[in-house]
C-alpha cells in the first residue's frame, strides 16, 4: 500500500500473462472484448472472463481517494477484490451500496479504469458536534444533524474541539448554531443545551450560561458580544430572553449591594 497525494493505492503485484502473447493475439482479445461487451453488456460468462484476464483485463491496482477517517480494512472488505480477478466481474452497484453504508461515507464513486485498475472516490461526513443523547451515550453529529457513529467515553477526548450539545432535538438544530459561532468568530462556547421551547442555552468558557432567545441564534449571540465586556466575572447566568432587557444572576459570592459599597467607602474615609 502506498500513499501519494491523499490517494491510497493497493497493488496486487501480479505478473501480467498478457506479456506471453503476441501482438496479434492481443488485438484478437480486444476484438473479443468489444463484441462480447456489445452482446453481454459487460457481464461476461466465466469462460470469456477468464480469457479476458489472460489479455490483461484483471485487477492489479485499486486507487482510493478522499479517505480521511473511514477504515481502510473495512473498505478493502467491502471491495472484496482478489488478485487476477476479472475487472468485468465487479458488481459496481453492490460495492457502491456497501461503501455508502459505512458510517463515515456520505457518497462514493466506483469506476473501472481499463485494463486493470479500480478507482474509488469517497466523500466523507464532517463531524461538527458531539451529542450527549438521552440514552446516556455520545454520538458524533454531521452538519445535516445525522448521527455518524457512537463515541466511547475512552475516545471522547479525541473530539474535545467539537461543540458538545445536549437535548433531544439538538442535532437537527446544531447547524444554525455552529454557523453563527463561526460567522461571529466565537471560540469560547464549547457546550450548548437545546431546550424543548426551541432555544439554546450556551456555556462560555464552561461556566457562564447565556440564555439565548427563541428564533435567530445569530441575533442573540450578537447581543451577547455587545455586552460581554460589561459582564462582571462573578455572573453565572446572563438571560437575553426578555426583549431588550438583560437579566443577570450572580453566584453566591456575588458583588456587594450599593448600600454595602457605600458603607465600606465611608468607613475607609473615616480611617
């Protein structure tokens, strides 16, 4: 197996029997190929298939392009190709269907490249979030809100850079949130909860909860950015649901009241 420009190539290293035949025999085999293809629609009987293999029409190389996360061993199992197999013996619809059923594969293209190559191009799914589902399991979610695969607790750290989402309907709504975060260049929001009321609670730096209003996610995040520099450090909840007003909830060690601040100031002045 060799890697070149993100193209994986499996070579069977088979010595071609075609070299044993004269030029005339080779031309004859090509003529048989054309006639048989017209008659059988490229689905040749075994005898003709073996004859064409002798003429060099057997699989010697398999090129796989676009693979990032799909397992190579699983791809090879799906292809189920063997050395000296006739290139016309490929069941392309079956291979295509099995490839697109793999967890990471969104779509695929499988082609014959005469006389002896098979080309596979994959378009993989791109994870944008990790979903903590109601069944207590974690799943990778793509931009269409579809589950890619489950993630074990041991492998969860590999996806730390992805947004963590919670809520039964969070996967189908995460794309709008992800787009807004990217557009506004917000990198401090790592967790979000989608509520049944149809809105998000997002967590900034894993501690500050921002309750966004229903509707346009981007508008709510823009409001948060506009007042972020004025939010005291000991605020634990910022509520943006009430129109133009902003409600803040402090933690138990919240700031002193105005009366307490004034009393402290007067005490300092007396000293």
